[in-house]
């Protein structure tokens, strides 16, 4: 790629999986096929924040990218413990922020990783930052009842088509989006009890109506063909003071650094995308017509090699790994729901928590027996723990936003120079590769 680029695009990965490079390779060839790699007006820059403890990986699993793939990119920034620590020391030395304040923004977990990616994107004058996950592929799958119907998706191109008109663009997800396995109800666990359980721990997006629909497909979420065929974007509605997004297939407009918002999650919890959703009231958030295929159970790596199954497997409730993933998801949901309710429905918070506790107390015994897993009792323990600390977590949520403003103010110039100050880089030259260092331990999904 040659010449000064008019548009700097960042692609961020918060990762910890061994197959990251396979996913990245597929994505890069997808960008090549869509024409972005050879577009002289677009600069493609990768930001990889990685955790070595999540799957016992080593740094080379992320940093040893093939030269032929590097040649397709303009810049690659790797973010790990040592780099981030050095950057925090620089911020402290320059009086931008204190050490304990920086740790609150960039500490362990997905929120810290995503904030680190956001930070480096701003530092590198990125105009638009797109988050992709390491278990999602640029594919869509629909159901014709006879066979699975597959199609390729141009994720980056679609986001770039709409993001100049919005603060945030958000695509769709298909595949194994839900962690809930296929359940054959019986006298141990009936449909009504399971509905009460899901309603207790879920939110406005993961609700019983959507869960039941997915369960009928054996746990698979199929793409809505009307979205694919009509090719129309629409503004995401606000529900209970939140414009729901997810953490991947997500693009953030960074052309005005002051409008960039931080991620947050309570310690040991997920929900960083849900909490960002609560800050988007005055933002334009567009749902755009593109899908990623979510390989939530890591069973479809062969999709990256071009093997397209005609039928997708049901998620069996008899499989120990599936039950473990469902349990982890339930713990994650119940850890972030108290704070989410406290933010979005403060007047009804105590009543909602009481209702939640009653439903869980009445259904968890059946859940434990059905899955032969007494650990589900921990859900009530976690609910009480995070309910007890909800005001503390709320203060941290508010403080994170205030501290983030200190950080981004250094990037907030009247007219960002991103489109004119990009250094000359040539298509045959390797991109600059940086290695950055903070202790990123991702919570189990």
C-alpha cells in the first residue's frame, strides 16, 4: 500500500485463544477479497490485546504472524502486560493520570483489554475502530429446513459504509451465539421452571422469547434472511436506558476523541458491552446488515478451511463441556445483572433483585438435578455477593468514565490530524510491529 492514506481503520482483538492466527488469517484474506487491502485510501491497522493465562498460550501464538499476512497490513500493535505497564508509567510521569487510576481503566478482564485497544487506537490516530472476536468468522448461515445455507460477509466494508453517519455501528451474529444447550424437558426440569430461571438471570436481549426460539433450532441462531436481502441499516432503539450492542462486530467512531467511551465490568464479571450500552443515550447507534458466525463451542474451526456443513449440530445437554459453558455463562450473567439493573432501573432495583432471588431459589434445585451439577447453587451465592457490592461497583463505573476523560483529553485536538499525518508506507514493506505489557486475565466465558 502506498501514499498517504485518507482513512485509518483499526481492527481490535481481545484474545486468549490458540487459534487466533487462523481467525486473523481468514479475516485478512476476507479484507483482501473485499478490496480494502488494495484500496490506497484505506489504512488497515491491527491491535491485539492478548492474555496468556486464558488457554495457557505463549506470546508467539499471537505475535508470530506470517510475513505474507503482515504485508497486507499497515501496522500491527500487540498489547500485553509489559507494554501497557510502560505506557501507564509514561502517563503517570507526564501527569495525565495516577498509577492507581490507570489500573482501574486497564486492569484485568475484557473491559481492561478493550480499553487498552481503544487507547492505542486513539494514540495511533485511528478514525474508526472495529472490534472482532477470535471465535467469530466472516460468514453467515441461514436455515432452509433442508440444508444450511452459507454465505460470505464483508464485515469491515459494511461498517465503513455506515460508520461516518454514526457514533457506533453494530452488526448481527449467527451460529452458536447462545450458551444454552438443547433441553428435552421432563419431570426433573419442566419448561415453566426453566423459563423462570432464564428470566431471572437474563436481560432485555437474552430473554425467554429469544432463548425459546433458539432452543427450537437446537441452540443454533440462524441469520435473518430479510436482513441479508434488504441490506438496510436502522437505529438501535433504547430499551430501559440502554442501546444494546455486543462487544464484537462492533465499530466505534474515533474521529472525535472526546466522544470515545470506556468499557467497564465488575471484577470477575462480563457485561462490558452491556454497560457501554447504557452510555449511548445521546449517541447514534446503527444496526447494520452484516453477520459474523459465532463458534461459541469451538467446534467449527474447519469453517476456516472452507468446509461448510449442511447441518449444524445440536448443543447437547449431556455433554460435560456444554454444561460447563452454560454454567460459566450463568455465573457471568448473574454477576453483572445487579449493576445493570441498578443503572437502568434504579427505582425498581430492590424489587427486581428480590424477584430474581425468589425465582432462582425455586428453580435452581431442578437445574442442579437435571444437569447433575450441584455447582449451579453458586448462582445464588454470586447474586448475593454482587448485590451487596452493587453501590461500590456503580461508583467504579462512574469513576472509570471520569478517569477515561483525563486519558482521552490528550488526544482531543480541534481537528484530528489522522487523515493527513499518516506516514508513507509501501505495499511491499512490512508494517511496523510494536509489542506493548498489563496482566490480562480474562474471566472464563
